[in-house]
C-alpha cells in the first residue's frame, strides 16, 4: 500500500529537475511550447509556483510516495489546497510513479492516499490535469 511521506529536503533539487524535464516534454508533446523554449519556460513556471521549494507558503505539499510493505520510494506527488469559491479542493500539480513501479497499481494507491489526506484537511474533491497524449494516466 502506498502512503504519503514528507519528501526529504535533500531530495527536492532532484525532484525539481525531474519535474521541469517532464513538464517541458509534456508541453512540447502538446505543441504548446517549442523544444528550444520548453526547458526555460518549465523552470520559470515551477520556480514561480514553488519559489521557496518545499517551504513555499500557500499550503503547498510535496510528498514522497512510499510503499508501506517494502518502505521503498515509489514516486512523488505535489499538491496544493485551493479554494475556488465553490469549495475547497486538493489540486495535483504533479504525480510521478518511478518507472520500475509502474503498472502495478501504485498510481491508484497513491491517488487513494491523496484522497484520504484531502478529506482529512477538509477538501471536498481532488482535481488534476492530464495531457491528452498521456493515455496511461
């Protein structure tokens, strides 16, 4: 079973780099950005939303996804609590399941853990955006 655990501070720089790389690739695949501009724009977006990394104010959370049975790090998730005026929601900015752990149900387990955390913080729903070129998601 997958659970949310605090992302160790020393792991944030590597997570940030993976996030920027994947986000840039997604924007290029979606034909929103050119290959040349994507890394710069992705870094600007990520750093604009997380200027203080894991210490950014505004109820942002970056978690490691841990498999309780093995204590392995199977991925990461970046969440925010948002109030749109129509209720409080958890927004998933990023969810990653590391390659060796994909297609084993850990993504579903991670989403259940996110839903539990969201409910515990009073959020009424969990939301996310999935690029159209990502049918597995």
